């Protein structure tokens, strides 16, 4: 059975007002009733009208500065980890239209605040801000994110900056290749590298990770592999999270008698 018209009207009013209710801290309107109360079939209509009337009497001059900070959130890789001398990005989402100013402060391992040249803030649409900072040294960084002088949820953030980027290959032998190599050399290098590693017995070791196709990796992870190696020439070999080289490099090391030591081959 269709609900009475009065119930539908109350539900509609509840939806509209509840969306605005999240701003009661910044407007000074007391939260005397919430959305679920207003949508209840037996809600007192006089209470609803009284609550709605508060919005008519809002005085912008009495707004509490920084009250919107509790409605912000920040996310992104730059709030989780960072690498020395590499940009660490993250995003701060603020309430659209808030008059409060966003401020970012990044303190390095020595307690000194990074200069403005080391922190960039770009305003986007609907209260979104793209933030990027560049840690000049490895260590623990403290990132304060405030709106109107008040910390947002999660601030102050603690991030450790590594001296070098890690692709998670510590203690492992990793080989990255392309399944769609369009050149004869690319296909030949894949074949010859596989034969070289098998001759060393690397493929039977527990620390060897089966060949990893970059074609199906997430773009962020794929870019990290290339960035750390300093080349996009495949196949790429890492030993203990350190770039060892491509096939040509490993073949040269083999000819020089240095490959066994690199691969930790036991004789």
C-alpha cells in the first residue's frame, strides 16, 4: 500500500534537511533531531518544523572557523610511504564551498618544516585538493593537514621515506618481461635469459619468483619497476630488490665470471 502523502512529504523534507545537517557545527544549528527521526511515520510534525526553522535564522557571522575540518578526509600513497627525492602525492577532500583555508605542513626527520617549494597544493573541483611533497632525505616525516586551523581526521600523518624505492623484491630474484614483445630481439632476449637462469638452477630455488608479465600489472606497479631500473628495456632482472640488468648485462657478467656471485649461485 502506498504510504500517506504526509509521510512522503516528511521523508522528502528529511532527506533535504539531513543533507544540510552535517553542517550544523559550522552553522550553529543545534542537532535536536536527525534524519531517521524525521523519516519516522510517527514523528512529531511540530518538532520537524521547529528544526527546519533554525536554518532560516542562520547568521553567517557566527560561523565557527575550522568547523568543517571534521568533514574532510585525506588519502593517497604519499600518506603511506615515500621515497627520498621523489614526489609523494596525496589528496585532501574538503566540503565544497567551505570558506576555511587548507594548510599543509610537512616536518622532516630533523623536525624542520619543508619549505613551500617542497610542497605543492593544487585546487580541483568540489573541494578536492591535490597535494605533493618531496622528501629530501630518508626518515620519518610528520604531515599536518588543517582546515581553518583545525586538524582533519587522521592528522598528524606519519610517513617513512625510504632511501630507495622498493618493489617488494627483498631476498628474491625477480624477472619482468613482456608477453607481447614485437621485436625479434625482445623475444630472443626472453628465450636466452630463461636458458641462462635455468643453466644456473635459479628456476628451482625458493627465492625465485616465476617470470612476471608487466602487461597484466597495475600501471602504478609497472611504472615503479621501470622507474627503479632506469630503463624500460625488457626483460628486467632484480636481485634482492636491486636492479641487476637486462639480458645483455647478465650475459656480459657471465662472460666476466661475475654472474654467479650476483645470483648467489652455490657451487
